C-alpha cells in the first residue's frame, strides 16, 4: 500500500467511527451521513486538503467489480491515479452516489477525488489479513453461507461436485481476466 493510502486509511476509519454513534452510544451513522451529504457543496472545498472527510459521503455507495484493479490503486501515490472514467468497469455506484459524484466531478480535482473516495471505501470494506487468517483457522463446519451461494451438492459421475463453487470459481476467473485487461489497457505488463 502506498504511503498516501496508508495515511488516509486510518483517518477515513476514524471519520466513519466518529459518525457511527452519539454520546449515548446510539447508532446514528445513517442520519449523520445524510447530514454530510446535504452539505456536499461546503464539503467539496476540502476535497484536496482533507479527502477523508468528504469521502465519507459515499460510504456504502460503491460496489467493486474488479478487486484486482482496486488492489492496484492502493499501491499508487496521489499523483499516479488513472482517469476516473477508466474505472467504470471496476467501480459501480448506487444511483444516489452517482448523483453526488456528478456534482464533485465538475470540480477541478473531481476525478482525482472520486478515485480517492472509491479506494478508501474499498479499503474500508476489504477484510484485513488478520480476519482472513482467522477465517482460515476455523473448522469447515463453522463457516457460514453469507447468502451468496446455496450449499446444494450435485452428484456428477460418482463424485461430489458443487455447481455453485464451480460457478464462483469461473466468476473469479472472469473478474481476474477483466482486471488484467484493464491494467494492460493502462500500460501495465500483463501478469501470467
């Protein structure tokens, strides 16, 4: 991770934590994010000097379709970002987030800021290596489904075959291929 994102990651995390609960410990994140979003014009003045304070308005508004692209962005310093439009396949926005982005993209540093905001949110959502190590230590019986795939097994020529696992593997390969294509389009060598 670049020094730029290493420094901003903690500030972004602290900003989200600060917005999450009030003095009584009640969860007020949704309400406070709505307030911040309504102050976008004022906040836009801080896009360059305190991007983490503005980026929180997009919290929960991004979907990351090409994680390898986002992982690559994490290695870049602040003057190395690609054009925001080039990330369209990697980053999808909720309609409300897209409306906010339209406002900020009119600013001189809008493209730069949107890349920062998306990457900070990706970093916030990404499981830490510690969580991944802990998950690998669990017994298989303890794993939960998370609702993404059914656990139905199908018999295929006398062998257990999980069609959903096979589909997920192919989907991961498709994402990896699309990520590699995008990176190559940005001028980076293709990894084999």
